[in-house]
């Protein structure tokens, strides 16, 4: 079981390097993170962007530009589209967002004719893996960045995504907490009702490979003392591996609070496409982006 983000890197090193394609890689964080990942032996990298800008950044950062394959495209949206095309052409195993905005990155992925969607009723979602100093293991969370207000079917898909990611982290039977404002089943709160039904689906084997409980308030999902005080029973309360948030507001507030107040580090990616797609904030650190690269590389089939 992988309990630290650094162990993800070790797992990829054992699995073997993967090929990354970065979309509009015109920034020092993307170049620095990919350089670190190359030096760790976990990827080969193609950078799509403005080559003179990339070369200038490499020179300023003391990075050997020859470790990359460079593809010229100075336009932001065109660079995202070209990066996706390279994936579809078999020249990369996973995608990474560089300096392009999230909407342009997602537009390239979601394009019905040239994008990375597998077809059918596929759901694109966001998964983040947090290493929080106050918690005893990694936390797999979703969705904090892509789906604003997931409907019931999307919540089922999101639940399966966090389970799959937890299994990539070598957690054989993930414990999934469906987060709401209370652990009571309140019919006036749609998040509580949806969580109760999804938990029942898990109990009946309709969602496989995990122990699912909900609704659970945040405190009882992760804090054993709160579980004892409230006299809750079950394997998930106080020991969750995965948190499924009811909407983007609650997930995003957790994301920012964990990183800014609690000193958490994380890895993040978009799932549901043909390949993992690294999606971190443009303001995220080089280290966060490097961990995200490692998570996506480990998730490649």
C-alpha cells in the first residue's frame, strides 16, 4: 500500500518509464517538473509550445533542453489540440497541461472528432491524491475541478474513479466516504440521499472493489475521536482512503484548505479519457506537478 507521494515515484520506477506530452509547455513549472521526472527515470517527454520560449526557460533554469522532444506551436489552443493529436497518433502515453488555461485544455480533450474521449456516455472527472501531515495515509478525492454539480450517475462514475485510483496506489479494498454536511440521512439534503443510495449499491455489489459508506460528515470520515464520540460503526468512519465530495464547491474548498492551511502536498489528474491527463493549477508548485506526472504515469495501462 502506497502511503506517501514519494512512493508513487518508486512504483513508477519499478513499472518502467512512460511517454508524456505537455500541452503549451511555455512555463518554468511545467518544464521544471518534467525535467525532474526525466531525471528520476519515470518519463520521456515531448513539449508542445513555442520552442524559443522553451529554450529560453531551460537556459534560465539550467535545464538541458536536449532531454526533450520539442514540437513548435505558439498558439495556446492549437498547442493543446496538437498535444492531443500526438497522443491519438500513439506518440505519448499520457497528457499534461502546461501554461494553457483549463478551458482550452479541456476543450482539446473533449473535442468529439479529435479529442480523447472514449465514446458512449463517458464521464470526465478530476481525481486528486493528498498527503496531509495530520492524516495517517494518502487521501484520494474527487471531484474538485471539473464537474460543478454532479448528478447521481456522475457521482457513481466519480466513486468508481476514486476506487480505481486507490487500487493504482495498491490499496486492495479502498474505504470510500461519501461526504455530506451530516452523517444522518436527511431527505432535505440531496447529497445525503445520493450518498445513502450509492452506499447501498456498494453493499449490494453494484459498485465493486471497495467498502463504501455515506453520508458521512467530514469529521467522522477522517477522525477516529469524532467517530467514537458520535458512536458510529463501520470500517470507513475515521479511516477513509477516498473522499467523494457532493459538488465542486465543497471539493475545491477542501483542496485549497488542505494545501494552504494544513501544509498538504498532492498529485492530480483528469480521468475518464482514453489516457490520464495531468491537470494541476497553473499556480501549483513544480513539486506538485512532478507528483501529478508520477500519478498519471502509474495510472497508465
